[in-house]
C-alpha cells in the first residue's frame, strides 16, 4: 500500500514491465523467424558492402518500423500492442546481435 495515497502499488515497476514485455516480444520474433530474417539481411549487407552500410540498414529498419508501425499501435489494447511490438523488438535485437563488429 502506498501510504500517501492509500492505493496499492503495482508489483512491477513501469520500467521493469517494459523490459519484460520487450524481451518477450523479441523472443516471439525469434520463434517466428523474424529475428533471423532481419539479422541475415544486416549480416549480408555488412559482408557485401561495409560495416557502415549494415549499420545504416539496421538503424533504418528500426526507425521505419518504430515510426510507421509501432508509434501508431501503442495505444491499442495491451495484447495487440504487444503483438505489434514484435517486429521492432526483433529489429533492435538483430541490430545488436548481427551488426558487423558487434561485441555481443
């Protein structure tokens, strides 16, 4: 119980809940193969062209998904918004894992 307002406190903070939900969305993207698809595109761009090209591709994919898709679906019901978050979480994870010269 919050002593100041008398309302119950949530058992997970907002930041922890966002971290868990984004991690689950990235896991769902891995299960359906979206993470591998985006990761292969970034990796092959890095091998064929340059590290800079792969980073631009990965960052561009993340920005386009965030602007066109994710920004418009955040206010929907939480389950639909979570399912709509899968492409963005997969793209961000693929950029972190498959970018050339990645240390992860």
